[in-house]
């Protein structure tokens, strides 16, 4: 009853611009189990209180299939020459994909033990090194590899002991404009981990390439922010502001503006709570319209992949980082969308996730799409 009262209180207080959440209270973390309360506000796309999208922002053109017949492509990171490294969650394969669509296997990564929502997930590139986030036998971990001649060298584990589970493993890796490596973790269904500073679960982490806490971290540890349920998207705007997309439970998914040391409320608050102890999201979505995963910035907007929502959300940003009215793109056209990355050629690469056990695979799935961005 205590948890129910909290959810109903959040619903009554929320002045969200909302649309979806998506991890559900089952063992999924990517599919909601119940609709939001009837007194929730309208969805983000339909809220008349939001600004209309500026006329001068980039708009997506017709997507082009870059690669097809993949198996749950989870993350993409670009090499200096324009090729991408792509992870497959369930096969543990690391692939190299060229802009023209040539796909080669770099490696089947040793030590990966896929299970549920765990497996080979995040990938990041810095210089001649590749960083991978994956589920191992005992934990989730971050591993660094030399990368030369198209091959991975000897691995070095730089962070171990991240909680693992059948659900909510986080998994995103990205280098920030400050040069440090950021990683997202989930609370693995044990929601109190998100509030514990001594746990790596339910956090955003910030580190050096050796896995040490980055200078200036708020608690002197790897922890950069806390109170997260399951973050799977990270993106920075041109001014260096960090945004993160986060799965909710049964009511609200979130887009958060991340600040060092801030607490985003889970499990005490889902969505907007207006509780002074916690930081409110800048946008929320009902669970049926998002289940957010990958996030990227390009052309004046954030672009967020939606799994259960089966669409690409475009979220305009102004120069001050204020979000505009979100716009749903490609709804129900390609199915579940997970990975989103800004390519060196100015396009967006978006991956489908229809073979992850919750989608309906179509001919050619899973695929990577290249989406051109057109500015009026």
C-alpha cells in the first residue's frame, strides 16, 4: 500500500509533458505491466502546453538500411574512419559495419554470459582502445581492449562488481566532452540499490580510462549520480549538458538532465514528484509510448529510441538546454528501436531490437538504419 500511495501521489502532482515509461514491474524492465492512473496528464506529444517544434530544426528524411539480419544490436560507436563497432547483446559478437553496409565480425567476446536483459551491451572508442560493458558470470563489468589491425587485443577489466540481474543491467558507455568515460547501471530489480551510495547499481558512473574515479566526482567514488532505475541512454548537447533516458516502472519513463551528485528519486519517486530531496525529470512519457533506450544529440535535437513505443522520439533543445515539444517519428514502422548514434557524416544510425524476445521480427531484422537529417 505504501508503494501504491507513492505512485498515486506522483500521478496527482505531475505536471509532466509526458509520454511513456517502460520497464514494467515484471522481470522485464522493458515492458510495462499496467497502464498509468487515469488522472495522469496527457502525453508529451499531445500536450498543448508544450511549445511546438521550432521550424528551423532538422527533420528526419527517409531511412536507409545499412545492415540487416543482425541479432539484437545493442550499441554503436564510430571509429575515426567512419566505420562503426556494433555490439550484439545475445550473441556476444562485436561487429564492424561500414557506411556502405559491409559487416564483418571483429570478435565473439570472451567472458560474456548473456541472460535476460544482460549480455554484450555498451561500446565506446577512444584513440586505439575499445571499451565494452558486458554481463559476466558474477557481475557486469567494463573491459578495455587495445584495438589494432581490426582486432581486439588482450582485455583489461577496469571496473568489476557492477550488480547483474535478469533485468535492469544498464549498459550504456560513452565518452563525455570532458574526456572521461561514463557508464550507466541498473538496479537489477533490487530497487534500494539505487539509493545506496556504496553500490554501483542504479547509477551513472564517471571514470578515467583506467577505471579510477574521475577528478571532481561528487562523492570521491565512481558514482556521478544516483537514484536511477535503469538508464540506457546518454547524450551531451553542444554546451556540454548531459541528458539520460531512463526506464520507469508502470507509470512514467524519464528524460533527465544529469548533474553531479543529484539524486533522481528511484524507488521513492517515479516520474515527477516535486520532492525537494530529488531532481525532477525534464520530460516524462507514459509507459506505452516509450521504454527508452539509446539517446543521441544531432541537428538541434535529442533523438531517443523507444522499445515498447516502437518509434524514434525527437526532442528539440534550445541554446539554454530547454526541451521543446517532443515529436514521434517512424511510429510502428520499424518496430522496437534501441540503439541511436550520431554518425560522422551527419546522419543518425538507429538499430532495431525485434529479436530480443519482446518484438515481432520482420524480414531483414534486426537492422541498422541510417537516417538523414534535413534542415529547412
